[in-house]
DNA sequence: GATTAAAAGTGTCACTGAGACACAATATTA
DNA sequence: TAATATTGTGTCTCAGTGACACTTTTAATC
């Protein structure tokens, strides 16, 4: 019941990424202005074809393409989902593996500012933008996944620089889920997660000096057993 | 920065499924004995190439392949993950989109019994089986996902026939997560989820007659805000 | 028919972690 | 020095799970 490879038209396979960051209290997505067909002139997600000579896995394809656009490696990367279909690409049946990535805005700001091919687009502006393929839908799904994960894990730290304060993390979380959370709840989770350590340094923040935290070496994302509700 | 399709060797793209069921208090996976190279004679996951003339999406590829082996459509189907790499298939760089599916054992028992090409293999026997590709790893990941989802949703109902009792659901859940749960907790969740309705019929079960339940029409899986801990 | 065993189903208290919010501590600024 | 802003703590409430005793309803056995 196995077939010879050549019996079939192999579908078009690409790797795209939804790279999020939080900047100016807004969730942003990295979009690239397309200069080739199809959808030339429209905005699309950064991505492209696997280069089997350079990529050991599709993860590397995603990272390579992101590096081309941002000059940096995202702090978090996971698979979102595969989108496939006969009609999503005019060239024929296509399959896109979409990754979902996070990075601190500071890591890439210089590069992005000088290249006008790639831009951070506010999540709310996506709706009214000329977007290629089904990338609008893909971004929506990625946003939902990010919001969901934010309720039971600490992934939003990957939108922050190495050292960060509770206040910054709180702000990023609130931006992502679009609701306010209790500072106290966040602190409890920071302690319970045991994935952060305090840095012997404090930073000014408009009031009392804030304690700096960093992610411990080699720790994985902790999943909590309850969701935040976000009032 | 876009490339012509023909510049690249398109990687080998296949769709496989990890179809689970619970039978005799054991979690089982549908495995197929391979009759073609590579790995002829070994056991592998049901799957194959996309047929762009018959499949509108990769979901249909997965369903079509499962139907070939079991004669039935799984009650639950979702994407698990893509597995890719230069060395997982001797034919070259390969990409496999793996689905994760559930079905009631009763739906397919007759078919499976008559075909010796496809078999339900107990999850604990996989380790010592001659398995093709990286399918052992894939099954392990699928099992973890199933266990995780079982803690915060009711997906295990899709391992049961249309009408089922609380006792049956409890047993299936316990088999999946490998721990006992409180009957009371399960009943509370059944009520809170609001995705089941009682059937005006009871069934004998060795003691007091048990209330039959069924999944309401058109409802989606409900995700709870807390995990079960399973003592 | 009475007795026992087995599973279904209920009542309720304890425990855990999030929500809410008051309050204390420490910085800046006027 | 006082006002203000933000950090950080103390603690009560609330919701949902865990635990477990207890009741109900059936089949099986005597």
C-alpha cells in the first residue's frame, strides 16, 4: 500500500513563521513585503522553502529565514500548525508549516528600522492590511495560541530582554491577553515556577526600585495546573 | 527573496496518523505492517503521500489513509506535529505531518480482526517492537499529548461509543493517564462542561443501573481551567 | 423473600491557588 | 517636607479538585 514517490505530484512545501513581540504596549507581528509572485506587493509572513543542503530540519529553515529578516534568533520557537489546501496558493496544492516565535523587541529593533522590507505590524492593523495567502487566518490562530499559553505558562518572558522586572512582565502579559492581571498572582507564579532568579541589581521605574529577574540557565517552560482568568 | 520552485529539491512529504483507542483497559495504537521499502516488514503508522487529485487538505489525506486501514472515520482528529530531518528516511530529507486521532474500539473491531496487515498494539509493547522510521518517538509524543489533554478536557469520550456511562469514561481516563481519578470530580466536570446529555435509558453494570450519556449535537471540546491531578 | 456484594450516585469538608484589595516600603519630583 | 508613583507584602474570599463517608439500586446467593 506504499507508492513510488514519482507517482505523485509532491505538494509545494514551505515554512513560515509568526514572530511576535510586544512594543509600545502593543502586540506586533513581523511582516515582510513580498517582491515576488504570487501576491507581489502584499504583506506576508517571513518564510520560504526548505533548503535541504543547509537545513537539517524544518526548525532550521524557520530560524534561517527569520535570521535573514531580523538578524537575530528568536528566544522561543515552536510549531504552530500546518496549513494546507488546494486553493490557498494559486500555484497549486500547497502545504505550509507555520512556526510561532517570540523575541524581545530590543534584539532586532536596529535591524528592522533600517530595512523597510520587514516591519513590525500591530496585531490590530493586520485586519485592514493587504495580506498574502491565508496569512491573516494564520496570524489569528497564532495569536490565540499565544494567549492560551500565556494563561498557563510564562512564555511571555521571551518577549523581554535578559533582565526584566515584574512590572515589565505584567505589562507584556496584559498586552497579550488584553486583560489586566493581579500583580500578586504573577509574583506567586514567578516563585512557584522556579525558573527565574533574582539579579543583584535593581532598576528605577518611576517609583520604588524594581528587582531584576532573569531566566535560569537551562530551564524549560513550566506549565501551571490552573489558568489565569484575567479579570 | 522568493525562489523559483524548481530551484529546490522539494522534500518528501507524507501524512501519518497515531490512532489511539482503549481496549481491555489498555491504551492501543493502530500499527500497520509495512510491505514496501524502506523498513519493509517492520511496523509503522498508517499514512502515506498526499494525493492532490483526491485530497483537498492534509486532513483528508489522514482520514483517507485511516479509512483504508480501519474502514471507519475517527471520532477525533487533530494535528500533532511535523517531524522532519535529513536522516529519518533513507530516501533523503523527509517531512511527515503527524495527526493524532481517537476512535471507539467497537467501531473498527470487525475490520481489524480480519486484516492482519493492521493491528492494535498495546502502548507498552511498542518499545519492544520493530518499528519503522522514528515512529516510536512520534507515538511517545502523541501519548504525552493525549495524557495532557485528558487532564483538562473530555477528549477521552472519543474513545467510547455513542452512548456511554460515567464508569466507562472514568475507566478510559484512568487507562490513558495511568492514575486513578475521583468519580465525583468526573461527574462535576460532566455537568460543568455542558457538552453531554443524559439518555432516557440505563444500562446494567454489575451493580446499580448506570445512566447513559451522549455527546450533544454540534458541541466542541470544552477546555477546563484546571488540570486534574490524578492521585 | 432476606442477605450480601457491587457499582452508581450524593453530601460535604479540606486543600490549593487565583482574585481582590488594603497597606507598607522606597524611589522621584515639586 | 509633602505628594505621587510604583514595588512589594499580608490576608481574606472564592472556586474547583481531592478525599471519603454515606445512600441508592441492581444482581446474585442462600
